[in-house]
């Protein structure tokens, strides 16, 4: 679904997905979530894209949650709420199933659905002035189990309770201390830091990076649900790849390897 409130662009090996609703601090409507799915699918199919970065337009917010102005049209009935939740759950799951790494570049407010989006990414890099909150308890909203579980997996049960119970805003320093973000940088350095991370990751062996993403996902499951045969297969595929040969040769020849993802 096309909408001018979602922007997709490519910069070398990095695909950028930008939430473009700055007048509402990048609050997200149903059509924006649907467009985001299409963008992610396009980037996943694009062999030139090695890393996906998502961010918000306007400089004041990453994503500030759901667009409350749309609640009457999108979330007023039980059926409408269910349809909205199915769409957002599908997007968060899609982020986890992508073979390519994802980075949330966070400037300003990251609230509600913005936190849910950020923690569905592989890495989160924010500015010193960024602010985080999940205000469900101030709005009377129910929060679905998969989102709670993702937050627990990232910051643990105690911090998850604090985030939900208080519904207050947390500073970037607090977010870092909880493990909610990977890195906190000065505002002026954010884009350069994210670009550097994306370029570094995209320059590494894609099969190795993808295998680690899959295996970390398996490690977060209950032991009886883990697909260890798949994990072993991914390791074998790395060792059987042309990239493994290239990596060895580049090391011996003291040059930067050129990986092809096969």
C-alpha cells in the first residue's frame, strides 16, 4: 500500500525506511504499518541491500506510537482493534524473520508502538536527548503478550514491569542502563554512527550474519521449541560457502574480503 507518510530509499548497501508523519511526531496509522510491510519485503528481496535502517522524519521523534486521531476510524470496535493488532504483530514478526539485520536510528521520542518497533529491530542506536515510554497504563490499553515477551527478552522482567507500571518517560541514559538501546551518541553524531554500523555489517559475510540472527532467535525460545538441526545446517552452509574461501584468502593476503552471500 502506497502512502506519502512512508519513505523508502537506498544508500549503497543500506535500505532506509522512514516514518514520515512529523506533524504528529511520526505517529503511525494502519496504512503506514501496511506500507512498512511492503517496504521491508522489497528490501529483503533486493540483493543490493545488506542492512535495513528505520527512523523517523522531522528530527523530533522516531515513532511516537499509534496515531490517536485515527482511533475512531481504525480502533473503535473490537473487530477493528483486532485487525489493527494483527497488522502490527505481523510487522514485528516480519522484522524478526528478515535475513538482513535491522537498525533503529532513534532521535527524540520513542513511545508506545515506537518502542515495540525499536525492540523488534536487531540493534538500537539513539541520541542523548532521546526519550522512551510505553504509556499503555495511562490510556487503558491492553498490551499483547508477544510485545511484552520481546521487552522481557531484552531488558528482563523487572524493568519491563517498571516501564509498564509507571508509564513514565525514560531518558536515553536510563534506556542504556536497562539494555533497551545498544548505543547512545551525541545528536550530531547519530547518522554518521548508524551509517558506519550499517556499512560495517553489510561488509561482513551475509551468511554468517544471517545465521547468527536466526540462532539468537532460536536461543530466545524455550529449549523444547528450538530448531537445533536448522542451526547446525546454517553453520555447515557457512563453512561450505564461497564466502568462507574468500574470507580465508583475504586474511592470508592481508586485504579486505569481498563477500557475495553464497
